[in-house]
């Protein structure tokens, strides 16, 4: 028994650990693509995912494997033949045989669906309204909507004007001209405008020659500070605006800059609405760029490890198709991208690549035992199907908890993660064997698998 346990441990460390290590490295590098995002939240998400998978690998090798060895060494159990597992393997074995026969049909359908998915995904909308991410029955959200019904809108922008001295007659005349132009150009969009000029007007002062530091001193300090700083170098025009779509808001801001035109003063448009708009655009844009960067990083890492273009590309082919399939699923169910679902490309690349790497490693090992390529594929899939399936189901089980979150953004993320994990599993079982079954006419020198 002692010798048997030692051999089992050595074989596991020799054959399985290197394959899992390669999968972990590829996954970690794929997640590095999240650092392409300009949003720190997404960067931190990538960091935590990377730390998590590295920690899981270390725990599995340094704690879990020794634990299994100690358990079998000191608390041996009577071995039983798992007939059910054999039946399951035979089912996978026969199914993979069918996939190999229909490989060109399966690959053709898979590629067509991926292309259609990528095409329809180009017009997919991004949900950027923060209120739609909140629990819809929350009291805070109800209060915001009630306030909006009373005052018309809670959206605001601030135009910050800077110069050596704001209180010169030229600058004050320019501010009056800006306010007049904005009111004339955006009568439907602007609800109310407040500024230093309006504050003076409320005091009965309309002549810019009288708008100076002396008269400004008559205004209470708490009111004065709302519109001008103590050095009289910056002033603010606060504008309440009607609700707009994200695209409409971006157009509105550009048009405001055009109306203001070139001034002797420095002009900056800011405010919470501007910050929210820019943040959401940064969160939801560039998802394909992140995915491409992740694929390139994974490919380079596998190329360095395997020193073979073919073996580096092979695990990625089924994963590339998932990107298109995922876009098609979102289009079918009319789902919009959110800041979290926009990161799914990098996440699924990591998880899906792990499946394909483990199977291709096993395929290379089986290929050394037989000259029948199809037989090697069927044996590799039949032996790896249970571990892959268990890994996928446990991961899906963990993410499924997010579906029950009161926050819609987390619930949607959980749903799409389950969908993408299911697609990754289908691609691994059906597409990968079809890809492996294609025996290229050009001879490719096989590199001995690192896991053998």
C-alpha cells in the first residue's frame, strides 16, 4: 500500500501538475488584459482573480496533494470499482467518435454561429444607467425618483471658468454672453442655471462695472463660495439639465463646448453627470480589445512553453468561438452589456483555456501510445471528461449564487457567467475534438508533452 500511494503521488506530480501549471499561467496572463481598462475597479478585479487562481494552485499542490497522500497512507479505504464512471466514459468515447466523423460539419456550424454572433454583437447596447443596477425596490432609489418628479431632474453639470482675475469687465461680459448663448441654444435641455452673475442680479446689480470685490464682499461668504474662490481666479456656472441618454449627453457636452467657443478664460465642463458618463463609457467600451489582448498574451505564453505554433494555437481555437457565441446569446435575449459583463471575455478565456489545455495535454500523451489519432482523441476526452465536467459544474455553482443578488448588475453577471461557462464546456467537448481530428498534410513535429 505504501509503495502504491507513493507511485500515485509521483505520477500525479509528474503528469498532472505541469499541465495544471501551464493552464494556470495561461489563465493568469489572460486576466492581465483587464489591466487595459482605465477603471481601477476592473484592474482590481483582474488582480483578485489572478491572486485567487495562483493561491488555488499552490494550495492544491502543497496542501491538497499531501492531504490525499496522508489520508490514503494512514486511513486506507477498500477500493471499489466505479462502474458508473466506466459507463460515463464509454458514452463520451462514443460521442467523441461521432464528433470526429462529423468534424467538418461541426466546425462549419460553430464558425458560422460565431461570425453571426460577433456581427450582431457590434450593435449591442451598453447599460450605463447606474439606477438600473440598484435594487429596484430600495428606498433610496424611490427617494431619488420622487425628488426628480418634484424638481424635474437631478442631473447637473458645472462649467468652470478660470483666469488671473474673474472680476474684470471683459470676463464678466463674456460670462453673461455664455449664459445667454446657452439659454438660447439649449432651451429644451436646460432647466435652471445659477452663477455669480445671477447672484449679482439678485442683489440688483446688472452693470458689470459694479461687479467687483467691494460689492462681492456684501454677499454672505457661504453663498459667495458656491460660485467663486477666495483668489477670484475661478468661477462656476451650475446648470440643471433634463434626463438624457448617454449618447445624447455626450452630444450635448460637445455642443456646449461649441457654443461657449474660444474664450480668454480656461473652460472646463465637469460635474457628477460628466464623471458618471465617462466612467460608464470606460467600463463598457473596449471589450473586444481586452479579449484580443488576452488571447495574444495566452498565445505568447503557450508558444514560449511549447515552442510550437500549432500547439500554442490549438487550445485557443475553441475559446475564440465562444466570444462570438456569447454575443449571439446576448442578442437573442436582448441583454445589454454592463461594466461586469464587459469583462466576461477575459474571464471565460481563462476558464475555457484551462479546459482545452488539460485535454490537449492528455491528447499528446495518448498520441505517444498509439498511431491512431482518432483513438487518442477519444481516449483523452473519455478520461478527462469527468474532471472537466466536475470543474465546470463547481465553478458554475459558485457563480450561480450571484443570480439571486438584489443588485441587477450582479445578477446579470451571474447569468452570463453561467451561459459562457456552458458554452466553454460545449466548445471543449464538441469543437476541440473536431479540431484535434484534423490531420494536417504538412508534417508538424510533435513536441513531447510537458505533462508526460
